[in-house]
């Protein structure tokens, strides 16, 4: 299974929903980067994603986007193949 990284904050309902969806799909570990604890991490996230909202989810090296993007990918049947792809 691909490594999952999520830019997040301490309280974020969309981050919680993204984490729940990923765990339902079998993701055991999510590397969480808390952008509210270090402003330079938010700047890093924005430079990489061109977005300022959380969550920002990466599966392997692929930027999926926020919860809405993650959910849409799942509805389209693309989430499990991406999670299970070989990098």
C-alpha cells in the first residue's frame, strides 16, 4: 500500500472525514503534518499544492487534494487502485 501523507490542523472536520475514509480503505498509517503548529509547514504546503486549505492529501507522490477530491476519487473507483499501486 502506498504511503499516505496529509497536511492537517488540530481541529478540522474535513481532515477527520478524510482520515476515516482512508482507514475504511485499509490505510493503517497516515503521516500527518500539522500546519497549525508551524507556519513554515503551511507555506511549504501552499508552495507544493497551490492551495491553502486542509486537508491536503498525498498518496505516494500523487497530490489528491482535499476531502472533496478524495471522496470524488473514491466514488469514481480510483482511490483503491491508487492506494494499492506500486511506486
